[in-house]
C-alpha cells in the first residue's frame, strides 16, 4: 500500500511539473522561432540592399536602419542565451519589422534606380543622335561653302586662253 501511495504521489507531482516544463519548452521554441524569422528577414533585407547597391542606388540610409535591426536581433539573441526570455520576442519582432521595411524599401529603391538608369540612357541616346545630326548638317554646310570657295578660286586661276581651247 505504501508503494502505491509513493507511485501515486510521484505520478501526481510529475503531472503537475510536466505542464510547466512543456510550457517553458513551448515558450522557448516560440522565442527561437521569432529569432529565426527575424534572422531570415535580416538576411533577405541585406541581400536586397546589396542588389540595390549593385545597380547604383544610394543605400546608406537603408544600411543604417538595417544596422539598428541587427542591434535589436543581437540583443534578442543575447537575452535568449542569458536566459532572460522577457525581451527576446519583443526585440526579435522589432528586428523583423525593421528588416521587412528595409527589404521593401530596398526593392523599391532598386526598381526606381533601374528605371531612372533606363530613362537616363534613353535621354542620352536621343540627345546624342540630335547632336550628331546637327553636327553633320553643319559639317555639310561648311563643306559646301568651302567647296564653292575652292571652285571659285580654281576658276580664277585658269589661264585666259584655256576657256577658248575647249
């Protein structure tokens, strides 16, 4: 009988402790999940900022904001590693939010820079064609004037008897 009481008490204690352990495990899993999501968002945002920089966009402000998000993510990781679970989810979610905003801004900046580059190329090409056409037109005018002047000088240099000989 005493053995049954010990087993019953042990099972009761285990039933009371197990949900607490499971709750802390689930909470820790949720916190690691928020850290993982924030880390993934930071990587995506950094990749898109890099892509925007490669097409010639000024990404200084985006990098500064991404740095702020990285600081929050680092704080979340340090809090998690230190066992202070109170700020982990908040810092990770704030870091993810910043990373998502930077990601969207980087994509928009990249697209705007590409469109602006295309427009600048088309404008430069158009102006070059116009300038080349004007140059060729002026060149033809100058050439005709010099040709006329040259022919008049040639005619003036003919000997007087040359006209009658033909």
